[in-house]
């Protein structure tokens, strides 16, 4: 990879899952480990960028030389990402698996077991990626799309709807790839091209993604 491809660029990356509280002891989340986003942060750092990593709760070590800002919920993610972009950002990459919905209320006390059935009301979360890409001063914005069917169609739809410069489509139906695994395989789409990368280690995929983004930015 060309060292210095992102020299002097400020890069903000979201990674990991979010946690949406139900009560003081329970939450809704997903299988994201943060590995893909942490690998991207290391790759961007190696390309010479100043990197801010906005991370949901994960159990992996942050890459050295990268500033980490920890968040829990999707609402935190939007707030912290907006501040990071306000501070200056040339490239925004959203690899986090943000919960689309959160419980409408977080119970103040632990919910007790009572009836046989329990209904949980969920409300939509704010979309960090769409919000950042929709700013008048939007950085070059790259999204991810985790899909299990019609990957190319849903990914290119998301790119258009969220006004992205590129989207990294991740078929998360393939065993051993995607969520919480060491390896991944992706197809990247931009308005007039596409390329498939992998299967390979997440670090190798991240290195190639950063190379590709550097040539488009
Ligand atoms: O963390 P790992 O275990 O390494 O797994 C990596 C991964 C599978 C999580 C990653 O490669 C990936 O695909 N991330 C995106 C997961 C996802 O939630 O995709 P989505 O199609 O639901 O969301 C589309 C895009 O909008 C994503 O860039 C997402 O970060 C962003 N988004 C979504 C909802 C929301 N409220 N805010 C957002 O910013």
C-alpha cells in the first residue's frame, strides 16, 4: 500500500455494535465484534491519516496511534460522530452495526417476570451515516451494507438514498465471513464502478479498501 496515500487527511470511522437498553440489566444488540472497523482504522493510520475511531462496546484492543471515542447507543453514536466531523473530517467511514431500533422506553427498574407474553415497543434510531453524508459540508462518505439477500441491489439503493460516494456491500449470510469472524469478503460500489475484494483477512480487506478509497477521494 502506498504509505502517505491519506497523509494530512482526517478520517473518522465508526465500528462495532450499539447497545440499546431495555432496563438496567438488559439490552438489544448484534454480533458485530468491531474487527472490520478496527482494521480500517489501522489501515488508514498506516496510510498517514489522523484517525478517530468511534466505537461501540467491543472486546478487542484499539489500534495504537488511533484516537478512540467510546459510545454505547445509536444516539450516542450520532452525537459523538457529529462532534468529530465538526472538528474536521475529510473521510467518514461507517462500518458500525448500529441498531436501527431502540426500546421506546428504558425501564427504570429491572422488569419483573409476570405474564407469559411480553411486548417490547421499539422506535427508529437516528442514522449516523445518512446524517453525516447529508451535511452541506459532508466529508467523502463511505458506508457499509450488511445484507443477506439481493446484496448488490440493496447496497446500491443505500448508496443513492444516503448520498454516499461509495458503499461496501457485505454478504453476511456466508458462514465464516462478516459478523464476528476473522475473515470477510466484500463488493465495493461507487457511481460508475464496482470491485470485489476477498475472501481474505479483515486486515487485508481493510488495507485494500483504504487503497481504493484513496484513489477516489
Ligand atoms: O464488526 P465485525 O464483527 O468485524 O463485522 C463487520 C460488519 C459485518 C459489522 C461490517 O462489515 C458491516 O457490514 N457493517 C455495517 C453493518 C450494518 O449495520 O449495515 P446496515 O446495512 O444495517 O447499515 C447501513 C450503513 O448505515 C452502515 O454503514 C451503518 O454503519 C450505517 N448506519 C445504520 C443505521 C444507523 N442508525 N446509523 C448508521 O450509521
